[in-house]
């Protein structure tokens, strides 16, 4: 299980300058990480152009985005943008996509959050051919597309889907290169890996990528770690997609999912993800205690000692 370091801030949308993504990617490359992941949030930086800059400023590190919401972007528009990023970074780009959440799509953006799994299936039926051949002919329920483009210097882009529930996992296995999860524990990853591999095999696709995204903090004070989890990530307990994942895992909620503790404890927890079937780890450091910068630095330094893979 290789490690793809988080870059450009945290997943809860704390604002950072777009250029920070490139700076963090360079630092991660210099620290020996084989890959980096940037979070795409609706109220922050558009990570596609930011990742294009990161690609131009790095040489070897793989670059991933997790996840671009599908409902607001036509698959042709997203494919064209992703193909452009792929050209600029020399074939090191992975595009993560997802349906987001009903409150974001409907209440914030005014769009219909209709049939998420069916929508994703059709989205991939348009996006996939465009990212492999540059053209598509598709006529379905959600999209009617006869289109092509030619992005000079691009190559096929790996696409992974944010998939937690059984229907979305089946779609991801059949039509994409795998999944990128967020807040799924090791038990959940094991179930996802089994179902995803079955769907990929049935569709004649290669073994899928399984990227496990999880907050991580190395700390000596476990109660303080628990308090930091609750204060930082409590909103994930209120979202239906994550509630369903907790229920499937038999989890009490966010405090059971997040990884925190001493170096020994954290390493043990991370190895559980590997043993459950994760092919890649996307750790997102978060701070514990009053020295936020020092806490993040400690966690990042420890993760660097584990590269390139656990």
C-alpha cells in the first residue's frame, strides 16, 4: 500500500492559496512520497488548474484530485480539463469524481440530486471514452453526447470514483479504475475491496485501485486526540452517505474512523487498511493540541518515514 500525501490544506475547506498546492506537491516529492492528493471542495480552490501548475513544477510524484462533483460539470467539460492537466503533468494525473451530497447539490447549487448511482454510471459512460480515445457517442437518460476533442500531448487519465454504498461500488468497479474513499475504516475497506473487485472482474476490468482517505494525527495524548476529532470532523456524522458507511461497519461514528495516537498506534491502524485491501493510502494530517503547526509537522514527518509504501 503506497502513500499519497495530502497537499493544499485539509478536507474541511480551510482556505489556502492555490499556489500552495504546487508548493506542497514539490515538498512531498522531495520528502520521497510517490503520490499526492488534493481535495476539491465546492467552496474553495478549483484543484484542476492548481494541479496543472503542480504538474509543471514536479517531475516524478503522481498527482490526484479527490473528488470533483459530477452534477455541476458536464462530463465533456471535465474530460477536456482533465486531459489538459494530464498533458501538462506528463501522464501522472488521477481524476477522482463523486456525486457529492444532497445538501450541497440541491440546497447550495440548486440542482437535482437524482438517482446518484444511475447518474454516475452514465457520467462514466461519457467521461471514460473521452479520456481514453478523445471521442464519444452516447445517448441516454441524463446525457446525449456526440463529441470529440484533441488535447496535444495527453494520455489516458485514470479515473476513480468516490464509492461507499453497494450501488456506487458496483458502478465504480464496472466503469472506472477503482475508488477513492473518505472516512471508511479498515472494516469498510475490506467490504469495499471485495465488492469492487467482483464488479471489476465481471466487467472484464483489471484489479481496481482502492485509495483509502483518512485523517491521521500522531499524538501522545489520546483524550486530546479524541477531542480534536470531534471538534474538527463532527459534521461528517450528519451526512447521510457517511452515516450509511458507519452503519455498515458497525461504527459508533467519526471517533471510530479517524486514526490518531502514538507512532506505534498509528502505524498499527494504517497497516489494518493495507491488510483490508487498500492499494493506496491518502492520509490527511490534522492537528491535536495548541501547537497546530507542530502537530501537523510531527504527523507529516512520521508518514514520510513510511514511504514509499507500508
